[in-house]
């Protein structure tokens, strides 16, 4: 239980991916993965903290839902994120969720502050992102650090049963069955926010994809949407990419 080498490596890679994508600048942002009903792995800050883009497996520590060590020595020299309740409350309240991501994408924050909703404005350009946006991306109206159980409960209420919630003046939270999915959802929302800002800046009007076109968007399957997309994200980092499935 205290080794969890593959899971630690995956979360560390995911942290580097979101930093490489510009979704998390500096030392801000974190990802967690449920291990059992009371334990999770989460990106913590260690004695040689260098930021999300330089995360290594050693930075991924095992804690319980109350923020205590998940095993002896797990927090020796490391501190859980201040916003750990953001992760633990999603995991408590959402049995459909195994992985939680929190990041600060500037375009997502800017679009929300400009009153721009994340909407399905594209089609085949990003099919998973379009489907996600078509289901709605709620906004949590508070721009605070999610440091307490009460604040986390408020965020989860805003999130509802959706995979992503935008946090006003703050960033976003993405929740999924896998770490890879949580990251790719955040990438899609960031891309839609960026396109929306560009369209508005060019004087255009945001228009949702017609229902007829939405109905014809194919489901390319998890092997493509997640597996291939994730190998691409790792390749962008210049890391070693396993040819096997995710």
C-alpha cells in the first residue's frame, strides 16, 4: 500500500502535463487519486519544491480524508496542499469520481470574469470537449481558497454531478474516473475558453453547435479520446511514452 509506484508516477506526470499546458503556473495546482475508501494520493509540497512542472513521484504522498498520514513517514518533510478539502470532499460526495484536479488556467479565469460561459461552440475540432460543454460547465461564485470543509461543500454543491466546475477568480476543478481523464477535461475547457476569448476579441458572436451537428459527432472511444490523447500529452513533455494502452 505504501509503495504505489505506478500511481505516484502517473500523478507526477499529470502535474507536469498541466504545467506544460499552461494550466498551472509556478507552485499552484494539485492532483489526487483515490486509493481506497479512506486514502488518497495527492501532490504535496516537499523540501525542494520547484513547482508543478518539476513534479517527481516522491512529491506524491499518501494521506487520509482528514489530511493525516496514510502510512508512517508519508508526510515527513512534505505538506498536503492547503486546499486538500477540495479533493477530499469531492471524493466523499462523488462515488463516481476517482481522480480530482485543481488548476489555475488564466484563460478560463479571464473568460469567466468577462461573463463568457464555457459552451459547445466547436464541433469536430474537439469532440470530447464539445460533449462536456454541451452538458454544462457550472461556475462556483466564490474566489476563495478551498481550505475548509464548509468551503469545499459549497464548491461541490456548485459542481453538482458535472465533471468540471469553474471557480470564479480562481481556476477550475476537474473530476473523473482516471487521472488522465481529469487532465484532458481541463485541457478541453481551457481550449474552449481560449477560443471564446479570441472570438469575442475579434468581434464575433459565440454560437452553440447546432443539434443536428452535435448528433453526428462520433464517439471515437476511450482508446482514442483518452489513450492516444494521453500519449500525445506525454510526448509533448519529451518523456518516454509507453506504446501500451492507458
